[in-house]
C-alpha cells in the first residue's frame, strides 16, 4: 500500500516483518553516493582540524563578509558599543585629571564668581561633564556627530583635542568597514546565481549519429550575463598504476554548444551537450551504469559577469549517475508568437523518449551496424502553408 502511494519505494517494501526474517537474510540498502557539489551549487566539503586559525584574521574583511548575518551584526554592534565605552572612559579620565568633576575645586579657584566657566573662573576641558554617564553620552555625540549643543570641548586641554581627533578617525573607520561589509554581503555573486537554472536531469541520446551528454541551462532575468562560459567536470574515484587512490579525481570534459567553444549567448535557454568520443570519460558508460551505486558525478559550472553590477558570478550544479536519463531528449520550449520569441519555462526540464542504442559509445563506434537496426525517431509535426503557384504560360493544342 505504501509503495503504491509513493511513500516507500517498492524495492524496500518487505513482505514479512523484520522479526520473522533470519539475521543472515537481512540486508540494508547501500546508501547513495555523497555529492561533491549539491544541486543548489553548495560544495559538500567539511574542513576539519585546521591548526592555523590565525590565517583567517589576516584577512579580516573577507572573514566578516563570510560570516552569517547575525554574527556580522553582533560584531558591528559590539564594535560601536566598545568604542563608545572606551572613549567615554577616556573623556571621564581627562575630566577627572583636570578637576572638572570636583565642584568644590572649581569654587576654590573662583570664589568671587562661584560659577563654573565664568569670565575669570574655572574653564573645564569639556563642559557639562559631571559623571561617567555624561562622559559616555559625550562620547556618543562625538563619534556619531550628533551635537546636541550641551557639551563641547574647550581649548583648555590639548589632550582633549587630540582625543577628539582620534575618536572621529576611529568612528569613520568603523563606519567604512560596516558599509563595505553590508554592501558586499547584499551584492554577493551567488545572489545573481539564484536566477540561473539548470535542468533537474541530464540526458544521453543520439545527436548527429553520436551519443551525447546533454543538459539545459537558462536565465530567468532579462539582464544578461556578459561573457558567459560553461564547463563540465567528471568527479569519480580513480587509482593510478602505482596504486595511489584519488578519491575525488576531477577530469575536464570538452563542451559543445550552439555558439561554439565554451562561451554561450544566454538570452534564451540553451541545450549544452558533450559528444561522447574516445577522449571522453563517459566513453564506457552504458544504461546499466546509471544507478545510484555508480561512483560518478558530473559537475557543471557557469560563470559570467552580471550586466547591471559588473560582478563576476558563478552558478554550479551536479548530476549523479541516477540523475542521467538514457534515451531521452529535451522538448522544445521556444516558440515564435506575435513577432517575438516566447519561452515556456513550465517545460524547462521535460524530456521525451527517443530511440537510442543501449550500448556504450565505444561499442557504437566499433560496430556501426547497431544504428541500422534502430527505428527512426518520429519527426516533429510542423504546420506548413500550402502555396498555389500560378503558371506563367499555358500549353494549347490550337495552332497559332
């Protein structure tokens, strides 16, 4: 019942309870191969046991940009609060050393006036500072340039003037770093990559009499990707002749596209294909190899410059062996309507079965007679207008 509803695959539905099955008859399905690159482009790599953590502090700006938003906002908030508290303490120490906080001292220095700041009386370094709270408020006013007018620096203390200059410079540096990090985080390249889409499955079918690996790529935005290039790599475990095992060997494969080379003109969705020949790592792949046990992953990387911002962006995806459909091709999604071309993205990943030999590209190249036993694929139906041509002369039996 569960298998019919699609909740549990049929191959995992047992006819008897697990308690009734002997221990030697029990089995566990082999897990699917771990992805090196996810479908959304995220790299499935965990970095552990990094001893030289200080290298991240040598590039503080990139470290701040790579942090998550809560951590970044917490660091900026703490940097402002710490700078305000630090300079608030400095202003309080200046006022304490100069005697601005002792009211009796000011009266002893000017007994006739009895008013602080009078014509011949006591002149403080910073006016209206009576406690640490007022010094902290003055520190905020200096750094964010509020200037309420109740507190100000006088020319009595050169040290106060120097601290005022230093605090303004520190505030400008913190603001510059904050604005730069926020701008870089909001305009990161992977944001533009969200509208660059790939087909969910790749296909292998005949094209021009040769087996080809094909996928579809498209751009949902009207703004173009300038100098767009696309490349593919096969990631699989290999072993050298000397016995060295490479768990993630990356092999470049040659791309073919309608424009030629690796550059593409991504105005409408394109079908990118790779001809499986003797130089291809897929030369010995057959339909029997396209299952989740096969150690095979094909990574697709699309790079280009965003037209509106000029930032280089990169979109990635990957296809495991069981995500490659044999003997199918993509349906057309571009049609001409009312003098312009329209794209139906609802059929972006749709495929249709086509006659394809169930053999490897090596076998097909060695025995071309396999092609003769294959039925021809049905041609697409196209509407044609019948045009009646009028004859320019007539043949008559009557003598002239």
